């Protein structure tokens, strides 16, 4: 005797296994691109902001002149 519900369950499981790999690949692709964008922002955002500050005439904290301590009379 044939049980159509078991056959239907088997077909659904096979389809789910095939589609789940596609979903996993899509998620991996999206997360890797978000990770790349995050890495780029993390590495270069502070430098880009320094360039904008310098272009607008502001002073960059990294380029402050150091105080000369060679003449103690000042």
C-alpha cells in the first residue's frame, strides 16, 4: 500500500535540501559584501575625515606642531 503523505514529505525534504543551499550561498554572499564595506569604512573613514578637515581649513590633531623645549627662556 502506498502512503502519499510520506511521498509528499520526502519530496518536500528533497526540495528543501536543494533550496537551503541556495539560501545559504545568498546569505554568505551578502554578509561577505557587508563585511568588506565595514572593513573599508573602518580603515579609511578616519583618514577621509582628516582630509575634509584639512581642506576646510581646520587643524588636524595628528599634525600638531610639537613644542620646542630647547630654549627654556620662553
